[in-house]
C-alpha cells in the first residue's frame, strides 16, 4: 500500500497530483542527504580517492542527486487539493488509529527494559488489541497470555534468548 | 563424491535437523499465507533467534521457511484474493475465480504439486550451475564485484515496478547505513557522531526487522477492516492426468523462474509475473480464459516462484551477491555464523553447499506433504483478525531485534527504521534496496578501493579498466541497459518499435 497519487483529468499529458505530505517528505530526505554528505566529507575530505570517506561521499552524493530529483518531480506535479493539506495528510498517512498504535509501540519499546518482556508485552498486547477494535476483553486476555506463554517458552528454552527481566521489577525484589 | 552425498543426506538422517526442516517449512507456509507477513519478514525475525545455534541447524530452518513461505503466499491468494506474498500476486488472478466456483481445493492441490516441481527444477539448477559458476567467479576482479552489486540494487528498483530513482536512493541509503562504525581498513570513525556505541555499527538484523516487520505492520493498520471470505476447500489432490497435462508449461516456467531468480536483485515476484505473461502468450487453449480461472494461470506463476528459490541461491553461494531480499537476509545470517558467501565458500567448504542442497530437497518434500494436508485448519488461521494478529507480530519483532545482542538499543533502531520504512513505503519507495545496500555496502566499499588502488588512484585508468576485460564490459553493458530501460526515451522507442 502507498498513498496513490490522484490522477488528473484531461488527456495523456495530465500528470498525477502529489499525495499529501510528499513534498515535505522529499524535502526532508534532501536535507538528510545533504547532512550525510557533509558528514561523509568530514571523514577524510578529498585527501585521496581511496580514503575511508570517499565511498560514503559517493553514496551520499547519489542520495543528494536523487532526492533533488524527487523534490523537483513533486513540485512539478502540484498538490492534489488547494487547501486542507494537513487534514488530507492526517486522513491518508497518519490517521488517529495509526498515531495511537505508533505511540503504543513507542511506549512498549521504552517499557521493555523497565517492565520486562512479560509485563510490557502483556500490557502492550491488551492495549493494542483494544485500540485496533478487538472489544472482547476475555478473548484478548486469553490470546495475550497464551501467546506470551508460548513465545516465552519457545524462545527462552529452544532459542536460548535471554528476554529482558525488567529493571523496575528487579529493584522491587532486591 | 561420497562425501558430497554424505552432506547432502545429513539433514535427512539427523532427527533434529529433519524436525527443524519440517518445522521451518510448516512455519513458512503459514507465515507466508498470512497477508502482510512476507517471507522476508519471517526469515528476518526467525533468523535472529538462530545466531546461537549451530550453522547447520540455522540453515535447515531457513531453507524450510524460504521454500514454504514462497509457496504459502498462494494459499491466501486463492482463498481470500489477498496474496500472502508479492510472489503470489499473479496466482490470485486465476486462483480466486477458481475458488469462487468452489474449486479452491483443486486449485490449492494443483498449486502445491507444480510448486514442488518448480522447487525441484530450481534446486537441480543450483546443484549443477553453482559449482561450475563458483570456479568461474574466481576470475571476477574487484571492479566486477562493484558493478554486480550496483546492478543488483538497480535491478530491484527497476524490475519491481517501482521508480528506478527511488530504488537508487534506497540502495545508497542502505550503503550509508552499512558504513556506520569503524572503517575496516583504516579504523577511522564513520558516521559515529562521537558515540562509542556507534563504533560497532548498526545491526542489520534490527534494520531488516524494522523495514520489513514493523513498517509492514504499520502499513497494514490502514487495512484493518478487510474481511476474509470463507471458501470451500475439498478435493485437494489433483489427478495424474491433470498434472501431466500441465507438466510442459510447469517445466518451461520453472526455467524462467531459475533464470530470473538467479539475477542479482530479482526474485520470485518478478519471476511469477514473467511466467504468467509467458503462459498468456504461449497457451492457445487454456482451460478457461486467463483471469477467469485458467489452471494455466496458476501453474505458470507457482512453478516459477518456487523455482526462483533455487535460482536465488546461485549468486548468493557463488558470488556472495543476494538473488533477492530473502537471500540478502540469509547472507547476513551466514556472516554472523562466521561464513563468507562467495566463490571461496564453495571451494573451501563444499560440504556446506551440498548440505544446503540436501536441506532444500528435503524442505521441498515436506512442502508436498504439508501443502496437501491441513487446508481446513489453514483457512481458519488465515482468517485471524488483524486487531489480534498485528500486535502479536510487533511483539515478535521486538523479541527478534532484542535477541541479536540482548541489547534494547537494537530495539530502538528497529523502531526507528520501522517508522522511517513506513513513510518510505507510503510514498512509493521500495525497502528491498535498502537491505541490499546494507548487505552489499561493505563489499562495494572494499571493491571500489581495491579497484582504485589497482588503477594507481588515477580516475581515467579506473574508468578504462571497466572495458579492459570482456567480463567487465558485459556487466557494464547490463548495468547501463538497466538504467537505459527506465528512461522515457527507451519507453517511447519501445512503444513505437
């Protein structure tokens, strides 16, 4: 899936309009590329064609050129609608359910070393399932508990993965 | 010869390896069938758990997941009209119309048999071509490796239907991510921003899980309301007469699959689409019109995409260049297990090659068994609601990234790459070239510097050496042709020719 550009009416020469947020994203990619080129130059400058920084410079220069092409292409296509860009961006790229889920994932990743794998994952699963529209609490609790038990059992024993225990819990029982 | 046979049969005779191959194939089929869970994602996540295993155990599991996953995508394409993997897009064109007629069982059975045939053709090609090609690969100069790696990245962008410019950007980004850390030749800091933790570089497993796992889940959040349609799944095993009728087409399209799969950067998805196109052009009297349930429309893509698995192993084993995104991930796993894919791997450790061939053959046999059984259970699993499935995948992603170094920092990298990968996907970028770039970056850097040193640091001599041997000239021509084929001028010329 991607944000499909809306086709413009009017014959073969019509260009598809740019999706909401595309120009900003391409401009950010260009800025990132320029920053990386500057960083690559900082490694060893132009001291030699075989220096440590030469290949990174070539790669980042490629990024700069291609990102500039995206910005140009995006500018030439024109916006899909003259107003309501922000609303269109939110609706098509970051709808509330997406933002909520992304936030839940970020919180989960932050909670993982603190609450431990089992605690953080259980809370994350319950919260996310509810957020995404699974309203049957009993089913959510059952599926979360059973899957975590399976994941913990399989990965801790068969795959020998030492899952995080959780710094808060460890401090609690110290 | 006897030693090769011994290693070939190792996974067949060791009960634990036998179990792992079966488990990998089973998991691959079911993961590949769930829309949104790609084979690359499955291999990326599961591979991270195998780093502490013996290399043989990891390789058997990976072989099973790869073969099973490529096949598994066809199941949901037929039953739900949602391809489980990009390689099954063409399968749904005729598979779903067959399912709507109540012939899903027959369609799945036929798909399973031709997938197995395709798989055997691909593995046979690997067994025959790879040893010969690895000796030839010793003639490759550093400049040839540099061009092959660039060509591989370009091909992904060009052949997957996306924009070549976006493919180039994504590939260059992957190369830069792989440069983070200490330069292996001079130990200079590159993109470390003064942080000691950055000197070890960024774990490409964390990046892979982020780009393929987290990003894909975030994309799937837009399709939460897609409902599964229940289908009738009876009469699975196809008759011998039906198989015999389609055998010539299956063999032809398997050959297409091997060749396309062996191209650096091209994989089963492109092979399947090319095979479908071949079937449409070459079959004069299909069982039904194409797009309305032609059996030939199932046979062609399914033979080709499984044959592409063996094909994709050829450049991976002989040149160390990934055939597609999954083999890029597998190369990463081999490096972590202390192996260096390339011509010397084939020469120094031929047993490993025959072990992989044996595991693939075994996985293909399990594919036939699992493919023809458990369809009803399968239909239930594929219908798992996304509000339950997606959070579970994210938990698996987190465990996978954490397991690489038992370090939460890798989980943060995974999350960052996942969110960045989501926006890349939303604006039409392919994430495959990023991973190819990450895998091939160190090889490209080394090859560029070796080639430049051999040209005494003179740019003109460096450029001239690309035409100094027929091999370099051929690769250069292929590279330029790939770029040229994406230009408006070329498209106009093809359109008017």
